[in-house]
C-alpha cells in the first residue's frame, strides 16, 4: 500500500505542475499536510486511511486544474485536508497504543526478572541464616562439651543460660581478691572452653557469705568478680564478651549458719548467656 501511495503522490505532483495559478489556501494546506503525513514514521499504521485521503486530494487537484480557484476546489481541498488530519490522529493513537504495549511488555519482563532475582536473594539469605544457625548450634555444643570435661566445675542450666559455679574456698584467701594457684589452674581450663565461643556472652558474678558489713561484702564480691574476669581475658576470652558484677551476700545457695554453708556461698559464678 505504501508503494501505491508513493506512485499516487507522483500523480499529484503532475497535477500540481500543470497549473501556474496560485492554489487556494485550503489546497496548499492539504498538500503540505499530506506530505507530512505520508512521510512520517507512523504512516504504515494507517495506509488505508492515507489512501482515501490521497484520493480526495486528487479530486481537489483535478478541480483546481480544470476550474481554478473555485468554491468547489476549496471544498474538495478542505475535505481532503480533514481526512489527512484524521489519518494522522489515528496514526498517532495507534502508535501510542503500540508504545504502551511495548512498555507494558518490558515492564512485565522486568517484574518477572525482579521476582526471580528476589527469590534467589531470599533463598541465599535463608541458606545463610540456616548455616549461621547450624554454626551457632555447633559452637554451643562445643562449649558445653569442653566445660563438661573440667573436673570439679559445677554447672546448672537456667532460663538465662548455663551457670558455672566455682567455690570461694578454693579461689581466694579470706577477705582477699587475689586468685589462688588452684583457682588459676581451673580458670585456665574455663578460658580454653570460652575463648573461641563467638555465640555467647559471659557474666562473672562474685558472691560472699552474710558475715561482716554489707558494704564490705559488696566491694569484696565486686573485686573478686573482676579478678576472675581479668584472668579470663588475659587467657584469651575477648574483653568485649565478658562482664563482671559484685552481688555481695545475695542469692545464697546454702545456709549461712554453718561454716560449710558459708563456704558454699562464698563463690564466683560465670553465666554463659543463651545465644541468639
């Protein structure tokens, strides 16, 4: 059809060339509009409409050739001009619809690609979280196993975590906070079990019996807890993973009325807090 429009266009040129009289404005406008419409990139969308407009323009050109600038020529040219404008409008509408379809297709393709990428990322994240959980569980099991191998270390599982209890009678001299050699040996084994643990955090809590002034007991329990913490840090436990706190005579585990009970209450506990 486009080839036919081009050939007919040559026919129009022949008709135009045969007249030396200036055409009416309606015919000049129709000629200019047809030239623009027929050479636009969207012309292929409305070949039938352009052909119809072309035929109307031919009638106007023939009237101008035969009769000159008459009302009939102007009327025919006006009709041709309106058909050309309508064809252009239709062409632009169809082109917009085609562009919209292409845009929608591209957007749907992008959404599909994004959904695939998101699923892949979620799968990777889930796998990473699962692996992290497995690593954490393995570390907890390793720490518990190492602690269970330390002779004389009392352990108790609580809601907050695993509590390691060391008796005060083998840790310090009376009213002092310097660790005894036997205590250092045991704490070295504890440090070996805790230093590579990247899952838990640790709280060192010092306790006293109920004898003596409360403020003295609070201060002494804090000093003893800090002595244990410092020793563990010096033996490899990361300093940012371990805290110390003096508890004084609170939370007794035995009766302070007997020497044995007071000895049990003079203790240091290490809370291996539950990991995430």
